[in-house]
C-alpha cells in the first residue's frame, strides 16, 4: 500500500480509546460516510501479547478499508488504520511509521506519541478524538493540537462505558466539542469542508482586520485581556479556527455570534492563550544552560545574594520546574547550600493555579528519567506526579500581565521562550528593554529558538546562537526605559457601544449611599486589618501604609513581617492576650517608627464573631495618638528619646496615664514582652521535644514501612489498572465475537434444517455429534442418538465402505467421494454422492469428519448419457488424431510445433531428415538451435497483437533464413510460422531451399555471362557500326550546300541522335562489363554511380568511410551490383527528391545503406517478393553471407540495407 500514489486526505483523525472503546468505535463508524476523503487512525489500548480482533470487527461496521498500520504505509482518505498491539505509531510526510513500545504496560503513551506527531505533520488538518476509557491518556498532546490549529473532540461522558478519559480531557479546558459518537461524523465533515481548511478563507484586507480588532475589543471588555499587541496573522488564524468550530463562514458572522454567545468569549480567550510547554522541551537548550549559565550563577550566589530567576509566560509551569530542578542539581554538584528564588508569572490565572499545584499526569514518565522522578516528585493518590514541596517553596507563582504590570527586579536569569513569536516587533522591543532593566549586570536572558533580539542586540552579547542565550552588557549611554504600559492603539476600530454597561453611572440613585459610606470611611475610619490565628492578613482597610511596611520582592501576608519597627512586640503580646482571654484590648502606649521618628499610636485588637466562619478572626485597628490640646500626633525623634530619663513601667489596655514615654520605656516594654514570649516558648518546646523524639522514631519506622508498602501498592495498582483496561478491550472484542458466533450458529442451524443435502458430523471416535433431518431417513438417526458410534446404525444405503473411508480421511486428510445407492423397500432406487471430508477448526485442527449425501440420481442418468457421448467423441478424436499424425509424418515439408517460449514440442519425420535430428534429441530445445537468426521476442510481441485483434490466425514469419543441421552445416530454408488465436503454440513449416538456390545461382551465373557477352557485342559491333554511321552522316552533311537549310538541320539532328546513341551504347556496355575493384575501388565506383543523379534533378548525399578496405573483389562486385540495382530502381520508379548512399563500418561488419524519400511501396505486397530485382539482390547478399533488409511503406520512401 505504501507505493500507492493516493490523493491527500482532507483530514487525518487520530482517535484514542481504552476500556469500552470498541463500542464507541463501532457506533462512530456506523454513522461515518465512506466518501468524505478523511483518514482515521485508531489508537486503542490493546494487550501487547494478544492478537487484536478489532480490524475484523470494525470492517463489518464500515465500507471503508480497515487494516492494521504497517511500516511506511501511506495514509489515504476513506481508510481506517489501527495501531498494532505492542507498538508505537507516528506519522511523518503522510506515511505511518512503527516503533516498538519500550515502556512498561503501566506507561502506555501511544495516544500522546501519535497525536503530537500528527499535529507536527498535518497542522490544521488534524483532529484528535478521545473516546471511552480510564486514565488521562492523550491530554498531554492537546496543546500541540491546539497550537497547530487542529480540533479536539471528546465523547460525551454520559454516552461512555468508562468516562474517565473523556472527563480528564474535558477538564483540561482545551476540548472544542463534546459529542456522542453518532454525532461526531457530521462535525468532521463540516470541519473538513470549511474554508479555513480549504485555503479559501477571506482575503486579509483592511476590512477583515478592522472586524478582527472589533472582536479583540469585545474580548478585552469582557475578559480584561488585551491582545492588540499580538501578531495580526496569528490572531486571525486563531479566530478563523474558532469560526470553523462554530460553523460561521465570515469573520463578521463570527463577531455577531460572539456578541450573542458570551461563552464563546472564554473559548476564544483560551485559544489565544494556548501555550505549548513541557518538561525538558528542547533538551539541548537546557543542556546549554547547564553548561554556560548555571555554574556561574551558583558560584556567585550566597545567603545575602540568592540566585533570582524569572520565567514570564510560564503557562502550566513545566518549564519553571525544569529550570528549578536543574538549579537544584547544579547546587548539589557545587556542594553549596541552595540559595534560590524563582518567580513565575502568566496572564492566565487557571494556568497559574495548575502550575502552583505542581501536579502532572503520570505520562510525564516518558520524558523525565526515573532518577529525577524519584528525587523531585511524589506520587498522588490518583497515581499522578506532584513536585515535592521543598521545590515548590522556592517558586513564587503570580498572575501577571507582562505588557502592563511591573516586572521583577535584580534578576540573574530571565527565560522567556516562545512568547515573542506571537507579538508585534514594537512590543518585543519594549519587553526587551524591560528585561534589560530587570536583569543584573552580566546576567542572562533566554529566548525561544525562533526568536531574536531585533533592534536590542546592542544590549546583550550572544552566549548560544542556536538556543538564543544572551548575556546582559552595560550600555555606554544609559537611556531611560521606554516601556508603554498602556493598551496599544487599535486603528480604525468601531467599538460597539452596546457592550458598555450603564450600571456604573455616577448619577444613579442606587449609588448615593455607596458614595456617602465611601467618603465617611475615608475621612474617619482608622487603618485596620483582618487576620486569622496564623497572623495572615485577610483584608485591610484605610491608611495601613503608616503602620505596615511592604518589602520589595515577593509579596507577603504575614502581619508580623509587615509591621513597622516598634510595633511587633506589642502586637504579639496583644494578640496572645486576646486569643487567651477572648476579649478586646487596646494599647495606648505603642510607638511606631516612621520617617526616622517614633510616633505614639493606639493599637486595638478585638475578636470577630461570625457563626458561619470555620476559623477565628481578629480585627486590628491602628490610630495615631493625639494630645488633648493639639490634634496633631506627637512625634518623638529617635535621637531625642535616647537622651530621656529611664522609663517608667508600661501599661497595657486602658492605661492613659503616661503622656509620652521615652525610648527606654519602649525598650523595656519590648524586652519584657520578648522575655515572656521566649519563656513560654522554651517551656512548651521542652515539653513537646521529648514527645516528639519518641513520636519521631516511631513515625520514621512506620513511614519507611508505609512508604515501601505504598510503592508496592502503587505499582500493583497501576499494573492492575492497565491490565483492566486491556481486559476490558479484550472482553468487548470477545463479546462481539460471541454475538457473531450466536448469529452464525443460528444461520447454520437454519441452513442444515432447510437443505436437502443429508449431513452428519462425527468426532474422531466416529461418534455422532450433529446431523440434519434428511440424514435420518438414510441412516435411521434420531435426536437421542447423538454421542453413539455411527457403526451401530443400519443404513438404508449401500454403506459397507463407510468406516474404512472415514478412517482413511482422518489419516490422510484427503476427501473421499463415492456413489452409493439406496435400498428402501418398495421405493425406486436412488443414487447419492457420498462425500467424506475432514472437520477443520479455525485454527486448522482436525476434530472429526463430515459426511454428506447428495441426491444425484438425475445427474447419474445424465452422466451415463454424457459417457456415451464422450465415447463417441473420443472415437472421432482418435480418428482425427490419426489423420493429423499421417499428415505430420508423411508431409514433404518439415513441420514443427513450438510453445510460446520457442521450445520445440513436435517434430515430424521430414524435419528429422532435413536437420539430421531425431525426436529425442530436438524435442524441448529452442528453435534457435535450428534457425539461429529467428527473433523470439518479436514473435511474442506479434502474438500479443493477435490476441487483441479480430483475426483467428496470423502468419508471423514467412521469409528465407539460414538453417543449421546437426553437423553444423548451414543451408537455406523458407520458414512459414503461424500463430493460432487462443492457443499457446506456433506452427512452423520449413522448405529446404538448397536446390532452388543452386538453380538461382546457375541462372544468375548464366545471366552474368550473357550480360558480359552482350556488353562485348554492343561495344565491339554495335558501337563501331554506330560510329561509322555517324562519320557517314558527317560526310554527307559536308556535301550538302549551305543554302539547303532544311536538310542541314535534319542532318544535324541525325548526327546528334547518333552521338547520343553511341554514348548510351558505351554506358550500357560498361554496365554489363565485368568489374574488378582495387582495395579502395568500391568507394570510387559508388561515387561514380551516384553521378547518374546529376542530370535527373534528384538531390544526392554520399557518406563514405575512407578507412574501409574491401580486399575481396567478389564481395565488392556483389555489393556494387546490389547498390546498382537499388539506384536504378530509385531512378526509374521512386520519383524521389533526395537520395542518400552510406558505406560505414558497423562493429566488425560493413553496412551499405541506400535511402530515398520517394513513393515507397507496400512491403507485404506479394509482387514485392516475386520481383526479379529483389530476388537477385537477396541472392547476391546470400552469396557473400550478407543480410539484406528492405524497409518501405507507401508515401514514406524506401531503405535498402546490406550488412556484410
């Protein structure tokens, strides 16, 4: 099949399934048209040790050819290909290729393996379908399908036998359509005929782009995502793909569809946010990082200077964790403590949530080595892999719009791969400026393999050109950063005002109370934060910046970390008090450091009571303290407080007695609070430490046991789950097979009961196993006789040899047939054909025999009549054969019969006499042993022409050749070879031409002698007399008076005619005279002969080889005479415009060829072969062992060719 040059299919559909997939496949193909020009590749989960019945079962559901895929098989439309058991399948250049599945049965990755190659090979002409099954097979390839522009369809979980695979596919958020199998075919046909796939999409004129920008504006207003800075063509292709899925023909129709269907906004947004990421994608790129970047980053790191890495556009986090794992390995190789901070950001919050969880399908085991899986991953209850917590703690994931939001800073490495390929050049330049500022000096930037620095190349030096690794350099002139953080303008966009809501108008009456509350809170409400028992800030209100300090770098919600200097100890004491006593408390003596001064403030901590909340919350308020005389807060300089008197005791709660405390009082308060916290903590730690030691030892021991048991159980679970999927597939196939067997049994039962052929089945012990009603009359069988030996029954037919024949059939496995006669009393005898054949199973085992009795009474009578006719016909044939044998044996001509390859099959007596061979010596040999020059290939070609023509016989050869006798003597023969249509034989009749040739030779010798004699007579007698008459006429003219003009003119005419007659006589005598040639004389003689054309007006061409030497004058004479005859024929009959004569060397031989462009003639005309001139030329050629060929046809000239 791989060699067929088939039309490229419109779509190639990869369909993955596991348990319950056979039923879904059957339903799908029962509704799929067989002329859609769509190709299907099925990827079922099969037992690698079991031969699948799926091709056989599915071929009954569709008229399309169904077969297992084989190596280098070309994919054709309207064909179904099935993954063979134990193999992996991928596609390249439209051809399928197989590779062995080296993974264990728990790591079945056939669906991902094929779908990724399908996306790479077919682009938007690919479709992925996920049907019934368990696990999450296929989901890792969805990003590749989406990025290529293909479609993803999942089976409706409600219609599946096992819904885990479709549900996991749907949960990825990348599925385009959810449908039942019977509804999928119409989706595929509509998708395959859409202009998006037919390269008939609208022209991308300005109107199309304007409508595209309107769609982007609507998308921005509904989702907040701004794609206006992305490449137009990429955006247009993604929109056109959604048009295809939504069945809208034009972009204007899709715009309207999007307005009317808000859910389509989310679907388009997902399509535009699709990012392809994977663990160790482009392994060589990460190897370059390990070689050129990571060692330097690890070497210069320290506790105060950790390695800071930012991965923007991180998608679901695979690349983030890849870089983090490699950094862990780099620190381990350098034997340094891990000082690492990794920041990962993406615009898609769902992707960030996936990345933050760090849970990935177990199919990543195909990509990540077992050592790394064991060292950096934990196995979840569902069998997936999760990044270990120690690694996740090093990474901060955040939802960030790279274009609008502020970047991270003081970075050692930024890895932004495969984002710039979607962005406009201007936006790329702005982001590169942003990266340059965010990086430390001599830090690194990594881009995708298809991306470049563009105009920003002066800011970086290249480390790896292939993998786009660059190092920041300090520019000679520091320019300010010019990054446009606002939304890029969208020219000529007509924004739909109907999409702008009126619910937020300021003059709306419903907003009045909100405005009052907002302004009162802003003017009078204190700064406040709401925290839980873990000190995590859940909400803040008011000017908290006066009391909380937000550090640079990663954000934190820990209240004690964010409190400004001076508040931590008091806040801890107040919170501990409220948690113990469960009542509010206020501290009026707190001091907060602000602008290098301490400011007195009041802290209030109160519990929040809410029955619906599952955790206890605390509300903390901050207020600057004002004196009674002055409303402004009291500011105390740090330097001034150091000069104050020693502090007085501090008070908690409602103690307002102190007007202003000095720095010593503040320090004493903090010291006492710290001492109390420390004492309490130490006491608790001492008590719990002993318990923890004992528990830790027990836990460690139990943990090791549980870990070992968990690993064993996990492995067993995976193996059982995989085996369960395979068994479900096999069970479904067997169920179909059982149904087929039931139908087959019903068919056979009805066949046996309805047929008139008496049939009985016997096992190897000759016991009755099954029989039909007609047999009961012949063998007297009843239903109760099943299991009894057949020999126990008396038959109503002559059945003496039955047991002997039955045993012989079992031994030889050769069927036996015989005629038997019935002997019913009072009934006419009937003849039956008894046939005994082996009983073969499907696996070619012999389990017994089958005996049938066919009533052939009428046929027997017809047979007798036919036998009589055959006898009569045979007698007639014998007589005819005798006549033909007499003709063959007593014919004067040699007669022989050949097969199509030229081997002699019959050889009559005359042929034996002619060639001196007997039948034993020559039968079976090739005809070329007798006639070496015969062309068998030419005969075969002519025979094929006969079979396609309307003729019944064809004379293939009728020419004079040279025969070869047994004693190697050659002699001339005439061969007539005939082919009879429909018969694989030739009939040849041969005549010995030795005597005719001798007669011809004698005739030519006599004619040559007579010619020479006539030439001498003409030259010596007639020529002399004509010369004498010419002299007499000249003398007579001189005697005439000049005044006798009439007689003078008559005499002149007589003298002229006499002179011409003398010349003709001389030429004719020379022609008849014998010619003797020197070694090079033939060329000169031929040149002289060609001068005959000078006075005829015929153009001549002469091509003579000067280095030819013909020593034999006899050969030269015969060649000259052949040329003379051919040239005379041309002058007399051809009416040619041009004649060419060539005498050239041809290998070891010499070739004379004379060609003209005259009238020509039919070479098959009998007159041609009967002409004396042709016969003389052939005879002259045979005298010098030369071959003479004459080629001519009417209107196309003549060619005479003599090779000697």
